[in-house]
C-alpha cells in the first residue's frame, strides 16, 4: 500500500512540476499580451517536441507574420536537404577561339564563368595571413597554362542567375547598402565596397578619404556629422555607378566606415582579373566586359568583343581551370551565424538553377515553398519573397517554422544545420542572451530583426533533456528593439525551463 502511495505521489509531484513549468511559460505569454508595447502589435509563439508532431505551447501559431532573418532557416534547411552538406559550387576559367600553346597567344576571349558561388574572395573565408588575392592566384594559374597574350577580352559570365539581382519587393533604402547586395551569378568580394569617411564638428559635412575596393562608382556625399551612431544610407541601383550617401555619422571621426553594394560585381571581377593578368605580364587587347552588358548594349550588335553575336552564341568554350567553393555546410554556417543575406539569396537562386537551368528569385521561392509542402509542412499562410528575410513581403507562421525545424532533425544534414545556429549566452547574435539561465549554452536559434519585426527560431533542450523546437515572432511593437529583445528573452528562458 505504501509503495502504491509513493508511486502515486511521485507521479502527481512530477506532473505538478511539469504543469508549473508550463504555467511559467503561460504566465510570460500572458504578461506579453498585456504589455503596453504590444497594444498594436501582432505576435506569435509555437513550441513542439522534436519527436512528436504535437504543439505543447502556442499563441497565434497560425498567424502570418514578417519573419525577418528567421526566414534563413527555411532557405538553409532546404539547401542542405536538397544539395547535401558536401556540395561545392564551381567557377570556371574558360576560353573561346584558339589557344596557341607555342606562342602563348589566345585568339579569343577569356571567360570567368560563374557557378553561383557567393564565397569568391569573401571576407568570411579569406585567410588573413594570405596577402595574395584570388584573381592573382588565377592569373598565376593562367600564365602557367602558357597564356602570354589575349587577343580579346576578359568577359564575366554571370548568366547562371537572372540579371535581376535584387528581389522585386526590396526597398530603396536597402539595396544600395552592403546588407542589400543582390545575388549575382558571379559574386565577388561579397559584392561589397567600403567608404571611409572623416567627420568634424556637429552639422559639418564629412569627407570621403578612400573607397576600398575602388569600384569606380560616382559617390555623391551628403553625409554630415551628428548623433552617436551610423545613420548613413547609400542609395543606388544595380548596374548603375551613380551613388548618393545621405544621413549622419558620429562627429570627430578620423576613419569611419560604411559599406555599400557593388553596382556590378561580375564586371568588377573581370576587371580585377585583367589587372592581375597584366601585372603578371599577360597582354590583353580589349576592355573587360560582361555577357549581360554586351547583350544589353544592343541585342542586334555585330561586334561582341570581336565576334558577331550569332557566332558568339554558338562558340564552344574550353575549360582551363575550375575553382571550387568551400563545402555547403561551411557556407550555411556563416549564412546563419552571421545572418548573411547575400549567401541566403545565392542558395535560393542556385536551388532554382538546379531545377530549371536558370536561377531566378520568383521561381526559387516557389520551389522552396513546394519543397516544404511535399515534406508535409503546413505552408498555409506562408508567402515567400526572398531567401534571407530582408523583404517585409515575407510572411510565415510560427507553426510552419517549427515544423521545418522538426523535419530537419530527421534529415541527414541535421548536424550541419544545428551547428550553424548561434548559441544563447555563448556566441553569435545570441551571445548576450539568457546569460546565467538554463537556456545559456543550451538554446540555439536563428534570430531576426528588421524595423518593427523581431524573432527567434530554433532548438532548446528542456530539463528532461528533450529537444524542443520553437518559434517566436513579433511585428509592430511600440518600444525600442533592445526593450523588445529583453521581453522576448523571458519567453525563451521559460521555454528552456519547461518539463
């Protein structure tokens, strides 16, 4: 009898503890509902165990919300599952015409044929101790192949992706800045350049001291000194060298950096290789160009770097060298850990290229959405405009995000996906979050933030060591981003402490 009583007491006690922990999460949900900052906001939370298709806590989990960068779990999860952790992108150095190996004269054009690799000369994969650039390495390789003169041009071919680098719903204030750089079939140096500014007293005009790398853009500087943070915005369209810089930067700065998106990354790559070849002693008779530029100049042109257009289109290329990217697991790591919009956009467009032979944003989003639908993820209320979450036209439900997280735990590439997520109280965008709590060094998630939209989507082990999947999204709150972060932190801690 005593044994039965003890067993019943043990069960009831553990149930009460579990209820208490769930009640703590419910209490935090109730507090946020009543918070004055949420009066006009819309928000949602969903928590599910990784091993069961059962919601154990939720609020508005079927509500469509702007996900910001939590959208990257949708894109990177699909990319890993479709392409595999060991996949590598290829960029090829090719030529048309005839290469005379005796004289070293290439009677034709040298092509840099892009393969959708976002990591060419990327700061995230560059060895700081290596002072030799990628194009200098390519120049050495080409010279070793016997090339001494090119009677043609260095031509960048980014046609693996469509020419519209920017998603259709991107905003004007984003696309000229580094974080709004579009996915080019031949991306180079993260499609980014940095403007170095010098500021003086408050309300005085700043001075541009240098631009690195020198992208030959026409920069009209209207930035003044004022405030205590970076409020400068670079405005400019793709393929246009005209750029204006507006706003303010802190006063009395000798070297203040702001970064913009390259107008034409493929052309800059071609020009960079041409410069490296000339330094290596290789002569080039024609100016660098791109396949896109030549097509756009005049569709009926009779002169394409020395060839008639019709002849160019049927000209066969010979591959001299193939450059391989790092493996996809490493690319996904940086995509999620540093929330690199450019990398996410490349993954989306390449998935589209694999299916249709051309990488486009609109078809890429449809492919990814269908991919998750085919995995029995509920995609109702999910509308996808880009792969990175920068567009406010993206909306998704927390239940959809959690179901994607659950699916990834069963995917063979789960380890690479899990390891790409920042860890609370440890590193990445969650480094200062949940310190000194059960969530620290336990909870890992992709964070998201754009104006008036914040969220966290990821995994955490509860006190029973059960893996939980969660998503938390908030839109249109009326407090500072930091204050909203602190409010959501309480919910994240409560999720981790669930029994």
